[in-house]
C-alpha cells in the first residue's frame, strides 16, 4: 500500500523549566496531534502524542525534533500502538514496496532529563519501516528510551513475510571541546534474521531499552543495577539480557509477548528513577494496560 501523496508529519517541541516545573511549547503538522500535557511527579512534563492517520504506508515520513533546556524534564509517549501497513506487491508502479520513515532527534542541555516511551510498533505483513533516533546530551543529562516492535500480526496468524524493520539509535555525549559515543546501535530484522538462531529464532517481538545516566556510576552501583534488572525478569517469558554502557545501561527483549517486554522495561525504568532519588514512575494514562507492571 502506498499513497499517491505521502504524508510528512512534523513535530517540534521545546521543554523549559520554571520554578521547579517543566512546560512545553512548539507545535506539529498532520497527522500529528498533541494532547493535553500533565504535570508529573518531580515537576516532569508528561506529553502524549497522537498519530491521527491510523497507521503508516509506504512513503510516509514522521519527523520529531525535541529540545530540552537546562534542568527541564519531560516524558513523551504515544496515545496508541503505531501500525505500519504492507507495501511490497501493493503497487504496480513500485512492486518492490516503499519504506515508511521515522526520524527522532533529541537535544538535551545540562541537567535535563528526557524519557522517550512510545507504545508498541506493529508491522503488518510485507511492511517496510526505517527509524532513526539520534540523541545528543552532556555528561549530567539523562535520557531513557524503551521501544518495542511486533513483526507481523501474530494473533491473526500473520508473519512479517518479505517485510523489513531497520533501526538506528545513536547517543553522543558532548563536552566543551570533545564528544564521545555512548551508543551506536544499528539493527535490521526481516527474512532470514527472523528465524535464524543468531537472530530472533522465530520470535515476533523485539525490544530495546537504553538509559544514558546523568552521572558516572561506580562498578558496584552498575553491578547492583544489572543484578536488579535481571531479577525483574521473574515471572516473565522471553529472552531478556542487559549490560552496562560507559555511563548507563542497555537491555534487550526477544520473545512472543509485548506485554512481558513492557513489564520488564517498566521495572528497569523504575530502578533508574530510584537510583537518581526521584519518585517512582506512574504508568501513563494512555497506556492500555490492565495489569500493574511495577513492583508494589
């Protein structure tokens, strides 16, 4: 499926702190729509973003440019799962299909804190999707991202078939006269990698959580965080692994359950909040969860 006139939705957001509370300003173009923000604990601005088109088709583009000023803190989530429809074999003019694209750029200033927590991405059979997430931040800023993708509508007996999902995630630390890479992560899933034992081994759900911490962590603190994250796998299905970054953590999920991926990532999210002396997170009101993923 491909539109004759593809959409290019844009969203430009700036967050600034005033008197211990963060507010946002900016705007967006269709099919994006910003819903009412809420003031979360610790003065965090929690902002749900709605994609009104109901899904992406070949050629569609989404661009988000997010800037956080000094000492501001925000949480951005999506109102619903994002669907990407199949494009291979849907058009006589382009039978090989066409990629839909999403590009997210995040620029954080000193002391700022961004949590990027979109809901699940669902690729239909023969869908082509490329996403890029680029983050720049100083040593004392925090960035946390948790993203989950389902490759094929497995509840309907569907696989990804000839479709492909491509992802690029880069996090760069900026200093006065230098910069270092916290993470450069590129993944492509489709065809052989879906079933290979060196890929997903037939599992339809893949997820990544990454946390770039706002402080250097001692070896003991890092080990404690990783041990806690591994203990949080209790009662959940799938393959879950995590490891340390130079200043942070990365966790991977592969399995059959987007629910279990979300639960595990939510528990790690809570640990990152606790480590910084912040209040424990509250699940965003727009998430359709019937159970409480966080430990009580």
